[in-house]
């Protein structure tokens, strides 16, 4: 949820604020992904939702379409 929160902020701000929110979202998603890979099965709904939301962040905020597709 922390990653989503910062992703939503990054959608509506610009410049340095967008960069800051994007970095915070990426850090939160990275941490959540690591935890989910260690403690949840690959088919667990929470882990799948996290992967989807992280891929949306890559696609919409970072503009990294190929990485987003690979992640999802």
C-alpha cells in the first residue's frame, strides 16, 4: 500500500516532487516484493496484486513498458 500511495502522488505532481515520489514508490515496491517472495506462494492473491501494481508503476510512471510487461 505504501508503494501505491507514492505512485498516486507521482501521478499528480511534476518535476522534483515527481522524482521524489517515484523513488519512494520504487523503494516501497522493492521492499514489498522481497518480503512477498520470501513469505508468500507465487499464486497468493496479495503477491499477485503487488506484482500487478508494481508493473503499473513501471508502465505509467517510469514509462518502462517492456519491464512492466516482464514483471506482470
